[in-house]
C-alpha cells in the first residue's frame, strides 16, 4: 500500500507544477482561473471524505481502487475537453477520487492493534506521499516541455492505473473489516466519534497545520523569497525544495518519538517550535539563512504532521475508525480551502510578513488547546484512579 501511495503522489507531483502552464496554454487562463483549480479540487475532497468513511464499513478497501480509477478517468477526460467549466468539473471529480484513496489508506494505517507502532505507520504513509511529490515535481517540467502539454495528465493516469493494480490484489485479499455495530452505520456514529476525547482538538490541529502549510509555505513563501530575499526562480525552487526535504527527514522521527514518549508530549513542543520558526522568518533576508530556515520549517512541519492522525487512531474504537478518519480529512480539507484565502487576504491587506505572524499565532493557540486537553485528560485519569 505504501508503494501505491508513492505512485499516487508521483502522478500528483508531476501534474502540480505543470497545471498552471497547461491552463495558460490551452485556456489562456488568468490568475483567478488558475487559483480556482485547487479550490474545486479541495471542494471535491471535502465533499467526499466523510461519506467515504461511512462507505468503508460497507464496501471495504476496494474503495481505494475505485478512487484511483476515478482520478485516472478524470485525467483522460480533462485533456479531451476544450471548455474551462467542464475542465473544472473533472478536477473536482479528481478531488473525489483523491478523498476515496486517501481516507481508506489512512484508515488502514491507523487500524493497528499495537498503539506503540501507530505513529510510525502514519509517518511511513506520509513519507511515501512526500517522496512521490518530491520526485514528481522535479520531473513534471521535463515531461511538459519534452513530451507535450498533455503528458503530465497521461502520466498521472498511468500512475493511478499502476497503483490500482498494485493495491487491488492487497485490498481484495485483506480480511474484511470488523462488522460495525448496527448504530454505527448511520449518521449517529459521527456523534459518537465527535464525543470521543481528543477528536475535536486533533481535527482542529490538523486543519491549522494544513492551513499554514498551504496558505503560507506553499503559496506565499516562494513570493517572500523572490520579493524580500531577491532570489531568482532557480534559487526559489532550490530553497523551497529544502522545505520538502526537511519534512521528509522529520516525518519518521516525529512518529517514532511519539510512539515512545506519548503523542501530546511531542506534539505541544513541536507546535511551539514550528511557531517560533515561522514567526521569526520575516526577519531574515539573507539567502543562506532563508535556506536553513526553509529546511527547519519543513522539519518542524513534518515532525508534527502524523501526530493528530495517530492520536485519533489511539482513542477511536476500530469500528468507527473509517468515520473518524473521514471527519479528520474533511477538517483537513477545510484548512486547505480556507488557508490560501485567509493568508492571501492578510498579505494583501497588511503586508507579506503578516501571514507568517498569523500562522505562528494560530500554531501557538493550537498548542494551548492541546495543553488544555492534556490537562483535562490527566485530571480525569487522576479522578478515576482515586475513585
């Protein structure tokens, strides 16, 4: 399944940097038309994540294969249309396929009997995704220029088909999921998930992490490097790739350390360190310092990335794991949709440094909420023990 996740994100990585070029070439797209693509893609994910969690108990892991086939079909259909509105619809459909694959894959990784291995399992999944994105992003421009403007779509479709074949046999051979209680198959099971201690806090934490990642590091950090750091496109690409590399290095460390020392003991200081790095970045303009900060920011983001998912897996009963991960991914997609909108508006209204300070403030507030939750849980445990 990790190999399937790698292929999935390899195709995504090839398409990501070339999609704006394709839109300009085929549709003569302006900036608003370009930025509408990630929005509709995120909306497709947002709509499909929670329903996929419910369907997982009924249809099982073959849903993952269906998601890959939906994306492959959307890619082929995207290059066959010359109407921008129809193209948007196919990208939204690809978001639905992404949600189907991602929700089932994440649920499979957290659905482990051994709690002490769950953090590492989620980290491995994210490492496979990050490595695929890193290699795909590096190859996307070469494919676009050397093979043709439609080649990234074809390549992504081929990756999805290969991934479907790879994970299909595993999904069909996998033992059926434990039958959920009768009541857990209706919408009341979401209420049971939300009443589970830690689910709401970790869902909000994941949404904040995604909003900061997409709204600040993905969209605004390259602009900061160009405007404040005076870097050219080549240097901007190299410095931003250091962030991805740092994330890849730290993912395993965060999951492994949290398995040994506890999720909250690792998550809270990790969030505070992330906030300190993000808030101090606007004071840097030297290219060497920006490169080191980019590496450190990626490392801090990767260190805490797997922990909310692993913690939810620790506390939610296995029959409700699919619904819980569907809810978590819905909140994560909310952060992906709102993050660029809020951070971009903040940069326009106040200045390019403001989103970095706002992101740091959000991370500090999230760490405070996690601390409050940890204290409540400790107090409840002490009360239960004394009684």
